C-alpha cells in the first residue's frame, strides 16, 4: 500500500516537472522571438 502511494507521488512530481519544463521552453521561445 505504502509503495503504491510513493510511486503515485513520484509520478505526479515528474509530470509537474515536465509541465514546468514545457512552460519554460515556451517562455524561452517567446523571449527569443521577441528579441530577434
């Protein structure tokens, strides 16, 4: 039971990290297109 919860938590954390990275990527592209 405990192990499953741990896995679930890690999965959510990874998904959050990935979406954060995607957002940062979008910001980066937007910033570059503004600068150039």
